[in-house]
C-alpha cells in the first residue's frame, strides 16, 4: 500500500511516498502545517436600518469585537451616500469616535443621525468606517425618511342592519409622518337599494392629529339580504398626485328587524373660546322598535392637565319605540384651560348595545375670530308629504363678526330646503353674538321612508363649518314637541326690560308637562338679570303653550352682544333654541322675517310676519318686489304698519292688479309657484331690509 505525505518546505510542495507494511499501518497520517491566523477585528450595527422624521434624530449601537487576540485603538468615521448631509440638513455623530479593543474583548460606540425640519424626505445610506493601523472595515446602515401619509379606520367595522332600517359607524383619520391637508371620504361598492352618507365628507388633518366623520347607512326595504363589503375610500392631494387609503365596512343585511338605536352629535366640530362654554346636541334614535333606557357617558382626548371638562344632561335618557331623544353635551373651559385640539366622544349604552359619536374640539384664545354652526333642532321626525322648519345658528367665537353663507348637501330624494331671508341664504353674525336663519324642509309625497343626514355648511372667507341635521321620514310620527322664540334678537338699553316669548307646540300627539330652562352664555353680563314664568307648561295633544323669559338691565349693565339659550325638557325629550341679547345706548333698527304666506285666493298678495328686534319702533314708507328676471313693482308712497320693539306684526305686500299705485319696471308678473321673489322694505329712517321668498 502506498501512502502519500505532504511537506511544505520554503514554499515548495514536496510529495513523498512511504511503503506501507502490515505492521506500519498506524504510522501513515496526513498532516498540513500553516502559520497562525492574523489578528483582526469585526464591526457590526445593532440595526441594519433606521427610520427618522425631519427635525428629529435616531441612533443605533455599534459593536467592535477582537478577532485572534487583536488589541489596539480603532478610529471611527461616518459618511453619507448620496452626499446630502452638507446641504440638506443631515448631520452624523459617533460617540465615541475612537475606541480601544482589548484581546478577546469588545468595544462599542453610538451612531446618531440628526435632521432638521427642512430636511427632504430622501432615503440614504450611512457608511461607518473603522480603521486601526493597516486594518480597515466598513458597514452600511440604511436611513429611511418615510413620506407623509395617513391611516383610516372604522368603528364599528361591522354593521348588521335589517331592511328598512339604518345604522352608523365612525371613520377615524390619523396623520402619519407629519401629513397635513384635506381628506375627502367617499363610499364605494355600495349595494343596491342602500344609501350611504358621510358627514362631513371632507375633513382637515393637522400633523400628528386625528379627525373623524360619521357614516350613515340607510338600508331600503327592497335591499337584498346578504353580507357586503363597503369600501370607505379616503383621498388627499399630495405632491402633484393623490394619496388614497381605504377601510372596509362589513355590512350584513337581514330581513329580521333587530331592536337597536343610533347616536348623532351636532355640531361635529366645535371651536370654543377659552373661558366659555360649548354645546353639542346628541340625538338618539330608536331603530327596529327599540324601547329602553340609555346611559350616556363622554370623554375628551387627549387627557391633559387643565384640559376641558364635560357634562351630559341628562345622563340617562328613555327612548320610546320609533322615537328620538336628545342629551346635551356641555364642554366647560376656564381662563386657564389648555389651548389646543381635542376630540370629544359621546357613548350611549343600553345592556349589550352601545354606540358612540366622535367630534373634534378646538380651544382657542381671542387672537383669531371664528364661528361655530349647528341646527336647532338637531333631528326631525316627520312623515311623507309634510313640511317642517328648523333653525341654523352661527355663534361668534373669539370676536368673529361677519357674513356666513349657508348651503345644504346630501339631501335625500324627494326632499328640498328653502331658507327664509336673503338669497343666497346668509347670516350676519355680530361680534360675541349669534345669528339664526329659518329653513323649511319640504318632504315630498314620493320621498322614501328612512333615516337621513342633511349637511348644512356655513362659509365665511376661508372659514367653513358643517352641521348635521338628522331627518327621519316615517309613516307615523312619535310624540314630541317643538320650541320657538319671538323675538330671536332682543335689544335693550340700560335701565330697561324686555321679554322673549316662548311657544311650545305638541307634535305627533304629545301630551305632558315641559320644563323650561333659560340662560345667558358664556356668562351673565354685569347688570343683567332674567327669569322665565311660568317655568313649566302643559301641552295637550296638538296644542300649544306659551311662556316668556323676562330680561332686565340696570344703569350699569355692560354694553355688548350676548347669547341667550332656552330649552324645553320633558322626560328624555330635550329641545334647545338660541337667541341674542343686545345691550346698547344707541338707536337700532333691526327687522327679522319670521315666516311668510302667499294668499291662496290671489297671485298678487303675500303676508310677511315681521319681528322688530331693535330698540325703537319701526315705521315703513316704501317697498319694492322684484322677480328673478329683474322685473319690479315699487310702491314709493306706502303708509305701512308701525311695529313696536320686541313684537311681530303681519304685513301685507301687494303687487299687480292688487296695487294700482305700484310702479312697474319691466314686464308684469305675479306670485307663481316654483319662483323666487326679492322684497325690499324702506323704513321712515331710510333703512332698507331685503328678504327673498320662494313660492
């Protein structure tokens, strides 16, 4: 047997052979001789990539390990590829930048990457170089600067609704990576005979903030039972394109009506001047014959020291089958309340059922004027082929004064809205006060029974706010009541008195006692007192009851404009209206159109119910009536009525053949259904008041 043996001599390889004998088998072995391995070190990073936002920093630990007994100083340096740190606000640091590595030991350093608020969101690589004598090693760490984005979620993300019923969910949008902008929410993949509304459909996100909208789902009686995936798509313009995120609402439609309730908050967005009070109407509606007690709770997020506090009144409501009830969320602040953006959440719980409504809240100082918008009532239940009125109220915040244009959207089929007053509908909001415009809902005979959310938007320059009016159309109307005030604006001088008349009306056969609450917000001004008598009224089915709020001023009453709140409470039913108190030392002519009626027997006559909301009597000397084509009748010598302060009076306006003294400019016209008309009244003090009417 031949065995080969290898020898390395002076760099040459020699191969020798040994003759194996049976007795020498143990002597034959293969051996390799090599010099000892060189001394070295290794470097590694605890993280292979880092995520950093503009204006912040991020770190990772570096580890250096001795190999084969290496010992010595290792110098560390870092650079960026591509090279952007010198010009785009990225800086690197190594702490320490020189370490001693001991034999069989290790050392560590920390790499820190810092950015400025203006650093572009570009991904880059950091190269860390470690050098010792004639040894050199490097590692790379990827640095990611994520693009702004947002997320969208639904709560609840599943709804089970019977045909002919409705439900709600809440969309929450959250800013990611500093995203800021307007996001539009729209539903996709909607099943046949199902209506879905978003309120509001557009929300603004601030960096790191959240915003919410409510999703209203109406399932028609002809909808096909089954399980559907409805996509809520949220889209925002960004960097010349669009960002789109989605969430899925799993909708189960059944033919079995499940007793339940829904909850809607109005307004969805509230701005409050620090030291004042904010109000949110929370409307609960019975679904599928639900009948029971609902416990109301609320919260404000984030929870901060000195943040706003809340009260829900009542905290427990009794909801009758097919009916609605209202709880009022009062948001309280004082002079030290922390400024900033918050979210409010209101939750109704009954047994295993619970639903929430979420809205945004902003606490501000007097540095910037704004307004809040809401409807009164916040919900209306009525039948097909009917009309109902509601008020749109704009409240001055932080000294805001100006005109607020009113518009509506998301109207269900067969339903229209007309506003009494100027066209287009406009509210003139005084600093520190409020203004109201009356809207008339016309529910057509072909309207579809169900629950709907009508969006009412107020715009003044760059300011815009949206309130939601909940409309329930049904074959029958549950017992309820409505509350109205007259005048809506009360003007007083010092050392005087005035009254606001309160009318409570039975709806749907309501019978019972209604307790009246009153107040002046955010605080009662100096030198002003008030009382309401009687404080409780009794309503018979289909009837009305009256009471009055008396307001008194003394010689030191503070001049200004203030908000008056009047509420009616009966069990779980709550309704609230707002008025304005002006305390002044000057003569003010102010006129409000409460309502109007066209003559049934004539196309040339209309009666205006006018309210004198000033502090002096108003007499009239002329009027004009103009149609949408610009044709006009004018009565320039008119002995109109005289209306005393704080009272209303029916005023007859005639045109055409009913007004021989009227001067016609253009073509003759009459009051024709489907058309609008502008009426201008001239007072004896030469002030003009203009109103737009629809027939």
